[in-house]
């Protein structure tokens, strides 16, 4: 196909998806599932129009997935408008830290005994598949800053945190793999101090400080100038600066992007506390106090309106970038599936989805007062996606090679594809059943 033909095909697909979204939302297959089907049809299995291999283009895949994840993590953090001291954070932290460690351990054992992988590569597969995805989990993520649903907050905060907390364990697996099973004490100490503790703590600090500082500076600057022009570049600047600075000092860029969104949101809360009338509703986010489409008609100029425009523009920009890159990557996933489909991974997928992830959730939520249905929902709704693709590319770029490495890649891509379809199809019925259950309990 020629350049113009590709451009026309892309425009036609986007137009079709946009105009038919109302019908698509009524069918059991989610939007990203349809993009996956488009990729499969366009790939070698069907039409043969596209022939792309994620593993063969690992460097490019790594960069594109990094951009998509950084944007998604930033937006996820920006939508969470609850204090850092809120008990709602505890569930997300439990899922992203001890829950993820249990998941990695479970996948490592299952991969070793079910697929006969070596221990280092079993650990690598566990680290690749353990994180839940902030990009493809849009149906179960927080809708907006007013969303106080405990399930959505837990899944959003988990997805925001565990892409950064799982990477050190992939690094450990690669160190173990390259050392041929004999990792020195110095290497372990460096991994624990730099790749784990330093990366996690400093990444969070860099992102939060930059998000809050730039949010306050942008608000003050725009208010002082009386400026109401679009401020999309504030979000882009924050994503780029927080991610690149964190990577430059060997910290987690993913955690920095997530924390930057949280920091920018904390700046909005701080501005409202200082300038809002005590009798007004402090729970209403600033971006909902101003209509960005009539920004030039705003008569009253105050810091709350300024920060509301900054936040609103950041959300609009981030959502658009996130959806475009996610659609592209899911189509590519569908295309590359034909080269990496592994039927032997179906048993491992079943064990991960039905046993390992739910069991890890039930263990970390033991005696926390949550209902059985709530814990089961958390256990099932652990969608794998673009984060796992990034980790696959990262592993290839950093020396993962050989026949066993190809088995890891094939299994990971197969399981991610199944997760996109199965979890995506089940989200709407599960959330509908949850709403009905809550409605019955309220009426009793």
C-alpha cells in the first residue's frame, strides 16, 4: 500500500470507530478488543497487509510504549483527587507492592513447572506479566476527579504504581540470566539499593515535586498575565521533564510520570483551599468550575479559574494522546500475534487469571473488611497490556536472547492478547452485576 492509501485507511478506521462508538459500546467486545481484531485481520494470519514484529523492533517498541505509558500514568495520577493520607490509597499500595510480589512469585513458579523455563526467565516472565495496565483499563479506571468508587480508585492507583515497582524485578531477572545463575553479592546489593529502593523512592519524589511546583507556577503565571489560551503544553512539559529527569538519575520514569499527575492535582487542591470561599463546595474540582470552550468569555479572573483551565487542558490533551497511542499499539499487538502465538501458554494464562492474581488479592486484602464480591472483582480485573509490551521490548534491548527467551516472548504476547479480550469482554457485565448488588443492599 502507498503512503496515501495508508493515510486514507487510518482516517477511515478512526472515522468508523468514532461514528459507530454508540453501537460499539453495546456489544460485548470493548473498543480496544476491536482494534486488536483489526490488527489480527490486517496481519499475516488474514490479509497480510501488515507484517510487524514487536520483538524484532524492540528499540522502537520500547520508545513508543514508554510514551504511551508515561502519558497514561500522568493522566491516571491527575484524576485521583484524594488526600495521600486517605485509606483508599492503602488498597492500591497493597495491590501494587505485596500483591504484585505474590503475583510475580506465583507466575515464576507456574512458568518454571508448567513451561519448563529456567528460574531467571521464569522470574522475567513473572515481572513482565505481573503489572496491571493503566492504558487499557479505561473501563475500570477512575472516570474523573469526583469519582469516589473504591474499586476504581484501587485499580487506578495499583496500575499507576505497579508499572514502576515491577521493573526492578525484570532487571533482577536479566542480571540473573546474564550471570548464568551465579549473581554476586555486590550485584544484588546494587540492585536492591539503586534499581529498587532508589528508583522507586526518588522517582515518586521527583514526579510529585515537579507536578506540584509546575502546577503552582503555571497557575500564578497565567493568572498574573490574565492568560486563558490553551495550556496543553503544560501537561506535555510535565510528562517529558519528570520522566527524563527520573531516568537521568537512575530513578523510575513511570513512577515519576504518575506522581507528576498527583502533584499537579495537589497544586489544584492547594489553590482552591487558599482562594475558595469557605461556604463553597471544596469537593468540586477546579476544572469543573470553568468551561474551557468559553475560556475567552470568562469575566471573572482568579487563580481557581486559571488552575481549572490548566487541569482541564492537561486532561483533554492526555486523554487524546493516550487513546491514539493505545489504539496504535493494540493494532500492532494484533499484527504481531501471528508470529508469537503459543497455544502452550493457554494453561499458564488460565492459572494467572483464575488462580494466581485472585489468590494474591485475597491474601493482601485478608481481614480488611472488604466484601467477598469486591475482592473477587479486584482479583479478576487485572488487565495486562501495553506495560507488558514495554517490558518485553526492554528485556530484548537489555540482552534477552536465545530459544528460551523466544518462549518467554511468545507466552507473554499470547497472554496479554487473551487478557485484552477476556478481561475487556467481562468488564461491563461484572460492573453491571456489582451495581445491581449494591442497589439491592441499599434497598434492604
